[in-house]
């Protein structure tokens, strides 16, 4: 049985090589070839002896995903549908903006949370992704960077709830942050959660990353409907936990994602409640006009209503930005491309 190389952060890869009687620097060489140089055929790693390359090729697997389909938007966004070895479909999105290129990656096949406005939630849940499958999204999608582009940021905001697959997510983050490989800094990686309260501190204690919280409502009644996980971890519990965690400051805030849905959560009264709810939490708000899709009857608010909501937050002292729609011509909502025929 072959071992999946991308399951292993560098210290663990060194240990695996040591078990096979190989010096640690051989693991360093292979790791750098794969992540820093983007070479994924062990037989092409020319500073390894030929017999060792052949042996590693027999024992180690480097690719766990096939990029089955991709779409490039008129704004440069690239969305990929990737197939796992067992035939499951997931998706990743490259988002260029100015001098930054962000990759949004998935952590599960489908999602168990069933948020009412999300195309992925409508797909149901199949299984967690392995660390190798999370990391291989980065390796497959960076092949579609344009000349002069470099991957600068990774966000765990694709299919699935990252904190329900925490061990694999932590392993993947350690691989992303390793200086001998992709070398992404702590502030270049963001993990999004719908609010799995007991796992938030665990994540932040194990790896330094940005935290994004999917808020989407300012009352438990509406959030119970939009984000059913709220019935288990209601707003008081979620925000109370964030308020006392020592990981946040004005320079390192919690990013709150708030999907604006016309007639549901986009009134100025919602903005006023949000200000009260988030008092005492260093926070920045990302307002996201809903991405409409065929599996939901909900729609985004008109642009002027979105601006009024953002202004209402900022006049009351919160930092708020409106996330510009990207890739709206290429099945942009999470879950749309993976679920497409």
C-alpha cells in the first residue's frame, strides 16, 4: 500500500523517512521539490540518487485529486471541480485581486450543516477530506495561476465545516506554513467556521491563523433557520467564547462573515443589533450579498440596500467591507460546480 506524501507535515515526513533508514535531509529535499518547486514526479527530483527515486516512486503517492473541470471567469476567477480517488467531487476557487491571489479550499465532501442559503449544504455530507486531499487542491489549482501571479493567501471557506475535520485541517495548515515549502504566514491563512464553539480554541492553540465566523443573523430565531448549528451553539455561547479568548486584538480581529439576504437579515435594525452583539470583540465584518443559486429561493438585496447596511455598521463604529461578487458567470456559489452535471 502506498503512502500519501501530502498527508505529512515536514517533521512527520522526516520521521517516516527515518523509519525507512533515510536521513532527514532527504525528506527536506522531497518536501521542497513538491511544495516550493511544484514538481510532483519523484523520478524528476534530480538531487536524489536514481535508486532512491525509484524506491520512493513505488512506495509513495503524491496526487490524490484530479482536476476534472475548471472555469475561468471574465474577472480572472478560476473555479475547479476536483475528483478524489474514490470518485467524490469537491471544488476550489482561485481569486485574483490586485497583487493578491487567494485560494478558497474545501475540507469535506459536501457539508453536514445544511445552512439554508448554501448550495453545498443542499448536497448533504459524504465524508471528511484527508490532509493530502486538502493540500492537493493547492497543488492542482496553482497550475492555473497566470504568468506573474503567485499564491498569497489560502482560505478554508469552501465546501464543508473545517472545525468538524480539525485534525486534517491542522495538518494541512502546518504544511502550508512550513518555510521550506509554501511558506504562508499566519495572517495569510484564514479558517472559517459556522460556530463549532468547543473546537475554536483548539484550532487557535495548535496553529496561528485568522479566524472567520459565519454569523449571517443577529437573532437566534433567524440564525436557527439559516445556520441550524445555532440550535446547538446559540449566539450567546458563540460570542461569549470569542469575547474571552486571548487570541484576538485590534491588530488581529475576528472576521465575521455576514451573507445579506433580501428581506431576511438586511434591515438597519439588524445592523444595530450586530453592533450590540459584537461589543467587546475585536471584529471586522465582511458583508457578502448572497450568491443566488437554483437550490434556494433566496436572493441578494439591491446594491443600495447593501450600502445602507454597511454604512449603518460603520456609523456605529464597526469596520465593515462589502465583498465584491467574483466569478458570478462561472457557477460561483459554493457547491455549484461540484454539483453540476
